[in-house]
């Protein structure tokens, strides 16, 4: 039985190289410093994903059915694999803090940006479900990206608008994330207009009443909670919601 090649030294954790090759047919051996195969950078789960991706010829719909992953999860996995293979650069490593610190924003935006400045533009935020996500400043300075939904930029002005809308509603605002995820229509009983997903979809993402929408409130709410501006709560029968902290009430 062939053994799996070790990728890192079990003592110091540094990267290993291949120093000897042997032909199984003639028993000839070759010594030297040989590079590890490109895909040795990937773990077993990622290699399996690549094989499924190739089998389905890159068809995202087929991948969703076979892997039971969401579109966002598939795109995020592909991005992680491309970074490990050196095919694309990690966007988290290209952060120019000057892009937004020069704008001298005020209010909610300033508070979030100052927290990013303190942590060098990158951090982790807690989610109500699952593991914490990596978050970082979008390289163009538009807002915040995260490792859970790689196609979403949570823009500064939308984060501020959510807090302002929550304050209009008395400081509490329901997310509407479960309803959006399940295909509820904007303005329906399941997804009222005063939920975060309905509100931002209408105001900022070009949706209309009666449309379905993408679940984005999960990430916006978690960023605001990470910044210490709101408390993010699980459902208590009516759906998950945020509560603006007293010092940010108007």
C-alpha cells in the first residue's frame, strides 16, 4: 500500500521537499531536491472537491447538487484552492488602509473603520452559527469582505443605513435571513419590508417588492456586532434580530 506524502515536518512544521526517487521497475534511485507536486498544497477534502469539479466540467449547478454546498460556499472553496495553488493572490494581503482612512468618515462608518485600523485591516467575527469568519477591508476601500460569502462586499454606507433604519424602528430590527434563504418574497408576511434583507435589497441591491432576494443580513449583522455597535440575537419565535446598543441610539 502506497503511503501519503508528508507535506510538512512533524518537528518544526517547515515545508518538506522530495530528496529521493526510485523506479519500481528497475530499482534505480535518484537523489536531489525535487519540488513537491502542485496539488500537494491541498488537503484531502480540497483534492476531492477538485475531482468533483472536473467531473462536472465546472458546472456550478451540478456541483451544488453533488456536494450539497451553496453557490457562495463553492465560489469560496474555489477561491481558497486558487490561492493555495498560487493562481490568484489572496485579497487579504493587498489591503491599502489609506484607501478609507483618508476619507475621514464620521459616525458608524468611522467606528468600524477605526476598529479595522487597530487590527491592521483583518480580523475574525463571530457568527451565530458555525465557526468564526475571517473579515478584511475590501482592497478598493468600499467596505468589508468575509470568508463565508466571498462575492459579497458589505459596504460602509449600507452598514450605516441598517443602524439608522433600526433606530427608526426603535432600536430593534429583524434580519429576515431565514425567509430570504427559503425564497420568501419581499413584502410578504415572511419577509416584511422592515427586515434587514428586505430593506437593503430594495434600497441598495435593485430589488422590487415581490422579488425574492439573497441572504445578506447574516453578514451585515455580524460585522456590526463585531464592531460593538449592535447585539446580534438568535430567533425567539419571530426570527433573528439585532438590537442597537444604547450609545448608538438616536
